[in-house]
């Protein structure tokens, strides 16, 4: 039997954030109807009975559930059709949704198709019994005003609700509710949306509002590649990414990342804002920031009036250069960690193993084990083993790191060692037939199993080729130039960036056939 006030809530259950917001919306729906109404959650999906029971525990009186495989992934056109048909069939007075990216999109379509009013991002809601309509409050003009909104007589009155503005009800495991299974009579083939793949984005541990560093990408980052630079920069700085409206509208990132009047207000210590003009609707959200660094190619862009530091540059040339510099610093930090393991009595090294340091370093940079693994070309288990000190990383790990981050491997060395080695290299250069030299990257490791060298073969010159043969294994990475490697009977050509790993018992000779200098990273394992 229909009660006096029928309120519908859209059950957006995908991931923890929407799920919580839906509980808040259910909580508000219960508060609205008091004892005189019914809260129905409309739930579309595949195998969602467990979710339905959960919503009952959080206060839903009834669940209208369409449970079918084709509904496993959200498709806004199909969901709009189903919801509109059900609303026409059951005629609820109110239909409210959480203001997630999907909720906003769905609400606008449903309201348009039914021809009813929709109030977005409400922070309070009340039901006017006499007039039989909702009244709502939502913020306007950069949050400086609160607008009071009422609906026209057409039903249902629709609204999206701001996250965090409404309390959820405590969970009651014993709560009882009605579960209505609606057969799926809708033709999913008629949807114009084809889902190619769906990837779960893990929720971020630090909220944008609490982040110490935020990097924002605006229209001036141009495209997804440009926004990728923004992500990379944020990740290197251990920060969060934000966006202006055009970047969100272009789907370079989700709506949750929007900064400004209709997005989030942030207060980071450092904000790097890239390709943003400085519109008031955006700057309304960055007023509490410590230092603002703006990157814009237009010297007259209004954002420079607000910035502490301005960079007049194209984002597509400046950001990759900055990222490269930061990677060099990052790599230096990792190699410093590695070096400290050999100096347990050094002040910073005391009491911490290499694995613990690496873990702390990774966490400080907000990298997951799989992200560091991806950056270094290792399986995630390798990183976990190194971090738990069950595996001492080989020098080749650091070499891979240098390759992955496109960094000069001489970061292995201290400044003093670099000077010493440069001197030695100079000596070596003259000692060894004027066109072939090497320097050790693992000084003091002459008696160790693993050693690494930077070998330089000067441009194409006729020089005496030395044939090597030694027990163990050898790893060569062509850092610059081209290499001819004669391995036993085989002659191989390796280009810049290529690597080879071989049994060093096999006779091998190295030669530079190009007109450019050839630099090699050579790691030797001697049993
Ligand atoms: C009611 C209302 C609410 C709004 N709420 C918000 C909100 O919450 N948040 C928000 O962000 N917007 C909001 N807007 C939109 C806002 O008005 C602006 O349109 C938006 O902030 C502009 O974003 P932008 O700076 O990225 O783009 P633009 O204003 O187009 O600026 C792009 C900048 O990039 C620079 N540029 C271009 N190419 C390059 C390059 N290659 N290298 C370097 N620089 C380059 C340009 O010189 C320009 O200054 C709202 C608008 C309205 C009407």
C-alpha cells in the first residue's frame, strides 16, 4: 500500500565513496518522510541482492531491484530509460540522488525526459506538507550566498545531494524491508553506449582538501597527454591532482577533482596550476593556498595576479622538463638510500634497513608497490621482497631504475666520487688505447659478487679489440650510442636503450661502430 509520501533514492553502490553518499541520501530521505512516508531505493545492477540488504540496514523501506547481467556496468542512457519508466509506473513524489559524477549525469537526463525540475548539489532539503513540494538550499556564487529553491507542481521533485551534507543512519542488521524484483524488460541492445573496458580506480587515501601539494590542470594542458603530465608531476611531488571545469568536462579526470565554486575548496601548502586562466569561479576554490605557482603561456593571464611565482611557458614543454628534473632528484634519493645500507653507522642510516628506507621513500612519494614496480620494470613481488629485506636488490635494479626514469646513472655516485672517477677515467682514457675507458660505479666492491661499470667506447676508431672471458654473468645496457658485441661466434648489434644479459664465460668483444660515443652500463656478477 502506498503511504503518503513516496521518496525514491538512486542506489549508487559502485565504490566506497558513492556507496557512502547513497547511505547519506537514504538517511535524508528517512528524515524527510518521518513516519508518514516510504523510502524506496531503486537499484539496477547484476547480483546486487547483498547491496539491497545493506540499504535496508541503512534505512530503506523498500528496494525496487532490476538485477540482470547487462546492467552490471552503468550505462546512462539505459539507466535513464529504466528509471523513467519506473517513475511513470509508480509516481513517487520525490526522487533524490547523490551528487556523484554519475548521479549528476543521470539526474539531469531523467529530469529532462520527465520534464520536471531538478535542483543540483543541495545542502538541505525539507518537505512542505501544505504545498506538497520540496524546498531546498544550495550554495551559489562561489559559496557566498545560499539559494532557497522550490519546485513547480510537476512530480517528482528531483534533487542531487552534496556529499557530506547529510548524516547517514546507523546500520541495523535486523531491519526489515521489502525487496521487489522487477524483471528486466528493457532492451540493453538499444543503448548507444558500448563499454569497452572498466577499470577500478582505487580510492585516494588523502582527500584533496587535506593534500599539502596539489597540481591542477586546466584547458591549457590541451589534451589527455597534457593532463597525464599533471598526474605525473603530482605523483612525483607526493600530491593530489585537481582540475578546472574544462578539464573535467573533457573527461581528463573525474568531477571529484574539480576545484572552485562548484567543486572543492583546497588549502594546500603548494599549488601548481597549469594552463588555467584564473577565472573567479576557479580561484574561489584556491583562496586558502600557501604558495601558488602558475604556468601559463599568456603573460597577461589573470592567474598571474594571484600567483606567488609565474612561469610563462607552454605546458607541453615546461611540464616534461620539470618532471625530468624531479625524476632525477627522486632517483638520487633512491640511490642515496641504497648507498646508506653500506653505512649502517651513518646518522640517517642507523637502525633502518634498505628495505625499510625504500618503503618509506615509496610511501612518502605516494607510490604503491605496483607503481614502483611498473616504474622499474619489476614484478610487484620483487618490490615487496626488497622492502621486507628478504632480497638484497642487485645493482641491475638501480640500473633499471635509471633506465625507467631516463636518468644519468652517474647518480649512483657522490660528487666526490664523480670527481675522483672522472680523474681516473681521464687516466684510464689515456692508458687504454685512447678510445676505450671505464669507470666503476661500485667503488670499493672489487671483491664483491656484483660490480657495475660505466664503459665508454669513443666514436668509430680502429682500436685493438680486447676479448674478455670470465666466470659469472654479465649485463649490458646501452646508455648512449650503438654497440657491436661479438659473443662467441655471434655478432650482435645493440642500439641505445637495449640490454643484453649473457654468460660471461663466453668469449666476448665490444666495439663501437658509430660516429658517436658509446656509453655502456655493465654489471658483472662473479660467483
Ligand atoms: C556558475 C558557474 C560555476 C562555475 N564553477 C566552476 C568551478 O567550480 N571550477 C572551475 O574551474 N570553473 C568553474 N566555472 C567555469 C569558469 O568560469 C571558467 O570557465 C573555468 O574555470 C576556466 O577554466 P580554465 O582556466 O582551465 O580555462 P580557460 O579560461 O580557457 O583558460 C585556459 C588558459 O590556458 C592558457 N593556455 C592555453 N594553452 C596553453 C599552453 N599550451 N600552455 C600554457 N598555457 C596555455 C591560456 O592562456 C588560458 O589562460 C564555472 C562557471 C559558471 C558559470
